[in-house]
């Protein structure tokens, strides 16, 4: 990495550790990153110029142009040489078969962002907890941001008894059921983390066998990713009811993590007694709810498309227009699912506009 990039990384790491919630501090850091990305990320610069959003014109983080999430599939968005990236996280490519790429010159920022936030939002005061992972390892699923995320949780917060229960052959049902029986008998808190669809497979096995568990008090569950056409879909309330009923963990300890390959920070809720649950992030990420056709914010309490400004995204772009619907609340937002209809059309237009501007075409 260049000397300037090292300085940027150091400033971001310091911001993560400062626990600052100051609007001024967030704005200053966001503008510093915008100036850096404008100068060194050429497709982004061309888009900003087309929008009339130069460093001289942008005065607040809310003015930073939001890059449509699908642009990661069509363009290389990186300030540093992508060939020298320490890791490249790639999307699943479930929509058009094209995989978006997020380049990380160093994983230091991503890892710090994940670990600080995970400790605060999931660990519930535990220094470590015996953990089961319902997702493949990094070796089995390279370039997956989720496999890396879960590997960090496993390594830094799991005890020596922790293990994985999904491999290339699928869910290791017998081993997992034996683990759950053992944990239940020992009476020590347990954490089960994985993709949402992996839990659905577990539900089907338990129901077929007529089994259920009552995991020890203090046990916690984390699911993420939704269903993504990989298994039978369940209505959200039914999913958490089954999670609680079949594993004996209160819904307040069933945590959902909302994240994406194109971000370096995750959002969490505080349990799912009520769905949809309120999602929120740490002090280095902020969310707006917008009309994708105009880019303007909708009134608080109205439905719109989520835009995230993630200050841990130092190398690509801080500000991303997602394809997720949401409603702003006082302490976070409600996640309502994927865009459809007019919102989907607005996101599609935004992607086309970005790509044409970034490639130098006139609109």
C-alpha cells in the first residue's frame, strides 16, 4: 500500500476505536475518505463529476454520491491496485451469475470493524463461548465475506471445543445433533452461528426425527443472509418461532446479522421477539432511507431504499445504494426485504447511470 493509504488506514482504525458518536467527527472522517476515494478511484470520480459532486461541493456525508450496489459487478472500485489486494470478497452471483468484487488491500480494517462490533452486539459480556458454525470454512469457500466473518468469530470468541458443522457435502447432521445433546447435558452456554438457510435444513431434520433441544441458559443464536433461494422459505416470525421452539433459546437471544459483501461493517438487532426487528450499527456507519428515483431522503417513517455510509469502506466507496427496502426509526431502521416495482426500477436506473458515467459516456 502507498504511504497515503497507510495513513488512511491508521485514521480509520483510530476512528473505530474512539467510540465517537459525534456528528462532527463522523462528518470529518467521511469527507476525508471521500476526498481520498475521489482522487484514487477513477470510476467513482467520473460518476461524482457527472453528478457535480466534487470535494469542493460536498460539505456533509449525506452529499456523498451513493454508488449502486450492483456497480461492484460491472466495475473495479478500488483506490489501491486490485492485483495487490490481500483478499477479494465476492458476491454469490445469484441474480445474473455475475459476481461483484470487493477489494481489500488489507484486512486489518474489516477485521477490526467486525470484532469490535461483534463483541458489543453478540457476545453479551462473555469473553468466549463454545461455538458451532453452520457454514463452510474459508478454505472450503474462499472469497466469501461471510466465511471470513464467521472464521473471525470462531477464532477470537470460540472456545477450544468450537467446531464447524457444514462442509462441501452439506450439513453434518449426526455430528451436530451429538454436539447439541452434549451441550444440553453439560449446561454451559452455547452459540450457534450460521446462514439462515442452514438453520432451515436443521429444522427439517429435527422435525423429521421428532427431536428438539433445550440449550442451556445464556445460549445465543445468530443467523444471517436470509434464504436466497437455497431452501424452503419461512415467514420471518415462523422462522424465529421454530428457532426458539426446536433449540430452546429465547427469541430475545436469537440475533440476526444484516451485512453484505460490499460493506465492511455489519448491522445487528437485539433479538427477534418482534419482527421485523430494529437493526442498528456502530458509530462508524450511518444509514439514510431514500427514493431511488430522486436520491432524496423520504420522510421519517416512510418506506424507501437503504443507503449506507460505512467509514470502514476505505478502499472502495463509503456510500452505497442498496436494493433493500427499509423504514427509518429513532434508533435504527426496519429491514423490509428486497426492492420491487418502482423502487427496483429506480435502483436499475441508478446502476445504469453510474456505469455510463464511470465509463465516460454522456447521458
